[in-house]
């Protein structure tokens, strides 16, 4: 990998690496490095935030090899600063902002898009939505709990499902900053999520969405049913969510901030 990277980066000005473990390889390019931390829960014990929290002596020299560290959430960015990053900046993942907001499906749909695994809170999702019109797009080891799941769907189809959902649910136990959250907010959907990872960076409880404790199926169901029964509240949260994500995660903003990070790394 080091040899391949040196060859690929021979004419490059810098290397943009992703995930902390990539810093075992990226410096071999002998170019300035910008590192993005994602904090993906599916990485398990190698998840960026977990490594920085449990093995700071291991993480610090890796972070220090990057001239600029980008965190996709404020939590990741602050953790990188604490561990010793030279410079850390919060730049969320970018998202397209649709020109219009779609109408809710009839009957109303509760949507989950993502991996069907323990860290995503699938057991709580199934329990909380019993008897409700749940639509699930995704696959994984807990597929058996959701026999009517659509499996993995193309991105365009996922976008269509998001644009018509009354409520989008993210009951995760661990997260970075999930794209489905950004896409749901960009589409003006009402979101119910756990306050983990970078989610609270964008979802303010009662303002841009609803936050419920992770692992609490009863609270999750209460939040979902309340939104299903209150179209005015759904619209209010959706409008505020769309404004928030447009402010911080539109592609114009993300590209501008990323280019500024490159310039800082090359200065």
C-alpha cells in the first residue's frame, strides 16, 4: 500500500486520507496529509472515536502526522484536539439540497435506511414500530428480524423513499455523521434519532428533530407516534431541519471549507 501510494501521489500536492488507520500508510507518500475522521460505528473497535478514547498514546502520533484533521462531527473534531492534532476542523459530509420538498406517502410511512446490525438499534426499531407502517431499506446480520426489508437499494431509490417518508428513524447506538440523516433533513423530513456521535451536531431536540435515548424502545415509539399524529409538528421540524443542513452541509459550504483545509495544509 505504501509503494502504491507513493506512485499514485508522485505528482500530487497533498494526500487526503480517511479514517485514523489510514495514517499508518498515508505519510509514505512524502506529501502533506489532510486526514478526515468519520467515526463509522460499523468499524467496531477500530472506530476513530473509540481508538482516540481508549488508546490516545497510539492515536496521538498518527494524528500528528496530518497537517490538518477534519472531523465530520463536532465530537470527533474535539476529540482530535484533545488527543493532540496539530489543527482540527469540523467539516460535515456534504449533501445535495433538493429544490423542493416531497409530500408524505399515504398511508404514512416510518422509514429506516441503513445496515441491519446491532449497533444500529434494529432490535429497538422493530419493537418500537410494531403495528406501524415501517419501511426498511438495508441488509445485514439482523435481516431476520425485519423479514419485509427491501434489502440494499440503489441511491436514487433510497432518495425516493426518504422524500416521501413521514418520519425517518435512526436509533443507532454508535454513529459518525450518517448520510441518511443529512439526506432526510435536506428533504425536510421529521427525524427521530439517538443522541450519539455527530447526530446532536445537527439535530436539536424539539427544533430540528427529536432525540431519544439509545436503546429505549418505549421512548422511540412515543416519539414516532407523536409525530405521525401531528402533521404540523412534522412540517415545523422538517423546515428547521432543512434550513440547518443547508447552512452547514450544503456542497458549496463543504467544498469551500475543504479547500481552505488544503490551503492550510500546504501553507
